[in-house]
C-alpha cells in the first residue's frame, strides 16, 4: 500500500505533500529533521492522507496535489485547526 499525505506546520503555516509506504515512520523522519525541505519548519502533523494500491497511482496523485489546481483543491477541502490564510 502506498500513501499520499499532506503535512501542516502551524509554526510557519506551511504545507508539505509527500508519498510513502509508512506514514508514521515518514512523519517521524520529517519531525526529526531528516528531510532538508521540512526541517526548518518543525513540528509537522499529518492532516490528510489517501491510500493507493500502486506506486504509480500514488505518484500521480502526489504530483497533482503539488500543481496549482491541486493546491486549490487542498485549500478548498483540507483545513487544519489553527491554520491561517
């Protein structure tokens, strides 16, 4: 099983979209500074995820969520508590 996830950092009001086979492990990696693009904005929390049977399906969804249309969809459908915008 493959997962596409959306993280949110309340400290910086930022979002991060990623793909993994283990959300819990991946969140720990983000929060322990093992990802260069997220380590400056700790802590992160998972606010949304979707599961897929194949890596290809998950990668397509991840790529979509990173496009302008995907960001618009995220803004309309995913709102963490404490988010400002």
